[in-house]
C-alpha cells in the first residue's frame, strides 16, 4: 500500500462495492418472497416456514453487513483502529453464508430425491453443504484470533478455512446443476409443448446453479491469486443472496410453467392441479403414467408423501394418481 493510499482501500473498498450489490440482490429476494406468498397460498406450511426462515436469515445478514460498513466508514470515520478491527458484525458473514448455502442446497437435494428416488446424489449434496456450514461457522469463530482485517491475506488458517467454506458448496452447485439438467433431458417426449417446458426449466436450473458457482469460483480465485488486493471480499457478500434467489426463483417459476401449460398462474398450488396429475396418452392411445410435466416440473414431487396431504393429494386422488 502506498503512503498516499487510504488504509480502507485494500479491504473495505471492495467490501463496500460487494455490500452495495448484495443489498440490491436482497431487494430482489424480498420481491421474490412476496411474489411467492401471494402466488402460492396453498403450498404446504413447511415450505412457507422454510421460505420465511431463509428470508429472516437474509435480512439479518444484510443488516449485519450494512451496520458493519456504516460503522467503519461513517461512525468511526478516520479511525485506523476501526478499519483494522474485525468485530462480530463482519465475523458473522461466513457463518450466515454457510447457513443460506446449506438451506438452498438441501432444498435442491430434496428436489433431486423426489425426481430420482435415489439418496446417493442428494446425500453427497447434503454432506458437502454440511461441511461448508461447519467450515463457515469455524471461520466466523476464528475471526477473533486474527489481529486485523488485512491479516486475513497472510494467515494460512484463513486460507484453509475459506477453502472448506467455499469449495464444498461450489462442488454441490455443480452436482445439482448437472444432475437436474441430465434428468430433465431424459424426460423429453417429442411433444412440442413439453419440450418447451423442459427447455425452460433446464435454462432456469443452469442459470441458478452457474450464478452461485461463478461467484464462488471468482471469490476463491481472487483470494488465492491476489489475497492482498482484497477483491475477493467484494464477492463474499452477494454469494448468500445468490443462493436465496436461486430457491425463490425456482419456486416462482411454477407460475411461468403453468402459463406455458395453459393454466391460470393464480389458480393456487401445483399440488392441487388436476391437469398436471392426469395421465398422458401417446398417439397410439396407450396410457403411459404421469404426464411429462409432472416429471419435468422440478418443484413437484414425483412420489407423494403420505404424511403430508397437501403434497400427496395432487389431484384429489392421493399418491396413486402419480
């Protein structure tokens, strides 16, 4: 750092930029959450609670980061001590991102289990997300042992913990994206309407998965290649918002799929839709089980849960209808 450069330039400058982007993404998450509760009032209670907890975590995370950067750059303006200090507000960042990543990835793991009837890949995803969660929490606790913000670039333990925190969820994102895309491609039927729906879901899946993957990879690359530049800090803050947005956009995509399938998007939950649960027929007139839309609409369970009537009663007939 040159003698004329501000002591805040290396760490807090990128952090401020990242927080500005993350705050804008938080606003998008709020809009997505409001849209979800308005459009899907008949979704299961557990799903609504899940979304509420996810948004509560996001809100706390946004509040902590804004309070931290405001305190450092405004309340304690001109204080070099404040710039060097790693207080509890910034220390919560790895743990909060770990929580949001774990919640999002386990949601997609559940979707994969519902579609494939296999626990192998969902189990791997759940394990990777759990490792990232534990790594994030340990990293947050370790902030108390680092002498200053700038010392993160020199501490070997910080690099190790950052790797445990970021590499497993990145691998999980790649697994989720590839697994869902391959499974959806297998659901192709040659019917134009179904092909359009499948292509739409594949695009959404890849976009959501690649967004979090790219942010995490850039974050790690900057941390390893240019640790003293502080650029990696700017990519930390939007990461959690990307995970939350991927879940909410996936849930809200059901409205678009309904429209593509000729249904009214305001008609209620997918789980009460009679049309999607009816059997499809090929040109030879034979019935071939559930329609392609049931298989490709990732938000729906292919196999119903007998303990939850809202999930099991897709068409009022119970699990046997699928």
